[in-house]
């Protein structure tokens, strides 16, 4: 089972950037490496959406709404996945979660709040 922990959220002005981290401290490395890991987000009153994903070998996919602004990366030996978010706008305000792709019901963490506001 993959238990993921998000960190790095915060309050940022429009146009700003942040780096979110998703770690799996209790994972066995070989287990972590089996999974595609994704970053999801859920804004108030909206459904959760997958915004980016990365495979073991670094293949990435992005939602159209974040393409060119968000960058997902993976450091396998650290069992950590990062999401660099840039050129933020108020519509990016949400709780950001990481999970496997497809998602595992038991792997949701508490998420990281990102608030974009002046």
C-alpha cells in the first residue's frame, strides 16, 4: 500500500510559484517504483481533477489547464514526486493531493492548500 504525504502549499500572489512535494516515507522503493504518481486538485465546490502525472521512467502528462505552467518530476530514490507550479492565477486555488494513477482510495493524504490571492 502506498501512503503519500503532501507538503509545500501556501499563499502566493498571482503570477507567483511554489513547489509541492509528495513523499512516501514508509514505502518500499520497489513498490513505489511500480506506480504512476499523479497530482490532483480540488477547488471548493468542484470535483477533484488530475492535473499532472509521472511514470517511473519520467514520462509526464498534464491537464490542458496547467500545461506550460506546471512541471511534475520524480526522484525515485527519495520516493518523492514534485510539482513545480508557476504563473499561478486565482483559478489554481485548491487543495492539491497526490495519489497513484489510477487513484487508490486508501492512498489519499491530507493534501496541501494552495491559495492564489493578492
